[in-house]
């Protein structure tokens, strides 16, 4: 009996140098009637096109664990992240600080309440939203728990694909000298895009030692605002996961995270073709899934090595605003959700002025996080809608062969433009709650941690 117990304990302890991976998923679709996120007006969901999920992947190497979580939500507020991490720690699954919790940024998911926001809710919409925000941390923690319970020996591979036909910079230099935001298809006043795109499709693939697919993690810098309407949907990642499941088997977890896409979307202004709805999301998802499957032909086996996690909390400067316009901003914000609501950009500026003023000069706190596996693979989490120039800069500076940068991770501070964009203006700058240089601070922080982790792994 004693020797049998020892054998069981030995089997439960991973061997030195062994890589183990576990996956878990929890459905997080709210009931009908919840307020939907993404726009400057209220809308209540009236159905489900496809379910929303919190997907978790736990990695264990040499006894150290870390987790990656992706939620089909527009954003996961910092308070939700903190509560979910506490629950993960309390469960004994792993240290909550070693969990990266990100949102895919679907605009057909629910509002997740956290403190004051622009959504003036009441009645059933408010009740449903409050209950959902209370339940969400438990659902995220449960996905992580499931992944820990499913840990098994694994091998890891990585590849870098590319897809440049789907994503477009949505800021344009115009003939009048301004920079326009989403200026419209075939607009004759467009001169050229005001920034680059990021066509990278990093793919991380896990399988059992016998070759059974366990998980595919992919990342792409493209805004998730394709579907529209009043029904819950994960947008184009739904089609990606469906296609990869058909190719690799339904038991494989497909996890999508959004790259730095704060100034990118799917609108091709050189065509007059409409680009909205589930058909367009299916087209994008199919093309992106094909890029992933093509990249899988070039998968490179990686040695697992050490698994390390580091985070830094930055204090981001606030943007300047007109203090004398605060009362006017409050009057404008009060029109939200009403038939005679103020014009869109007036609402954008009003909510920004109110939010910044209420901080009384206190800087925004933002966590940057890096998870590194060995000396070839690293994930970076940034908390906001990050301009693609920042993601490109991190990947260029990283010493890791494969560096994945996920935005809207561990909270959201809103739009994070690059320094060049601030004097150019337009929507993202008008909306930004952080001041010039904030994005560059994130790049410097992530780069510093990447270099330190790479040195430690060698």
C-alpha cells in the first residue's frame, strides 16, 4: 500500500524539465437583455449568434505555472482582473499574479460594469449588467481551474504567419492637411494612411507527446467590430476557432488574442463593397484561419526551458484638457442615450474630459506583463487599445525569436496612441485618457522585461 501511494505521488509530480499544458473553457454568454458594449449608445442584446467564452491555457514547466486567458468581451476592467486573480490564488491552482487575462474586443459582447462609465443604465439592463460583473471573475477563475485540472505532458511549437489583406490603418492624411478617422470608402480627399499595419500572425501550438492537438494560440492586430447588430457574437474569432477545430479536431482549444490594433480595422477604403455583418466576419475568419494553417506547415519545435513571469505597474500621465469646459462636458454627457443625444465627437470629448478631471491629477496606473517560456517564446500583455506602432516596436526590440503582443490585457486604460498621433488629433486621440508618451512608456517597460527574462533564460 505504501509503495503504491509513492508511485501515485511520483506520477503526479512532473519530471524535471517536463512541459505540461492544460486547457479549460467556460461559457460567459449573458442572458438576453444585457447592454452591449462598443458604441456611444445603449442597446440591449436580443439573441445569440454564437456563444461567448472565457478560454484558459495553463502552462507548467519545471514545476512553475502561468496562465493565459482570453475572454470574448470588449474589455475586462482592472477590478474584474484583480478579483479573478484573487480567486485563482485562493483556489490553490496557481499564483494569480502569473495569469494574463485579456479581452478579444468583440463589439457584440456585454458591457462589463466597473465604476462610473458612459452607459447610463436602468431597469433590467442595469440589473443584468450588475449580476454579470459580479459573476465574471468566478467564471474566469473556473476556466483557469479547469485548465490546471487538465494539465498533461506536452510539446510546444511556434511559427510566424502573415496576412496583409484583412487589416487596414483607419487614420488617413487628408487633402486639407488634417488626419481623418474612418473617412469613408472611396473618399476622394484621402491622401494616404497615417500609419502602418501589422500583418504578423504568430502561432503557438501545443500537442501531446503522441501528437494529439491540445491548443493553438494565435494573435492578430485587427479591431473586432465586424458584425454589428443586437446578437451576442465573438465576431471573426468564432469562425477562426470553428475552422481550426474542423482541421485539427474538436478537442483542441483555439485561443485568439488581439494584437495592437488601436488604430487598425477591417475597412478597405479603396473599394465600395459593404463590410458589415456575419458574412464579413466569416470571410475574415476564414482567411485568417487559412493563414494560421499555412503557418502550421512551418511550425518549429521549441525547448520549453524556464517559465517566468514579470509585471510592472506604470504611472501614465494624463492628457491636457480645458478645465473651463468641464460643466459643458457634463451637460453633453447627460444627453447620452437620449433621442436628442449630442453629436458623436462631442460625446467622446465630454466623457474624456469628465474622466480626466475626476482623477484630480492622479496618473493612470497600467500593468505591463511578460510571460516567457524558455529563451525563444514570450507573451506581452498591454492594458488598452494600443496603436500598432507600439506593438511593432516591442517585437522589433524583443530578443525572443517569437514575441506575441496582446492588447487589452489585465485591464484597459482606453486608447494609447503613439506620440506622433497626439498633435494629429482625430477620434482615438480625442478619446485617450492617457497623455503623450504613455505608449512609449509601455514599450520601454515591456522591452526592459523581455531583455531581462531572455538573459535569465540563457
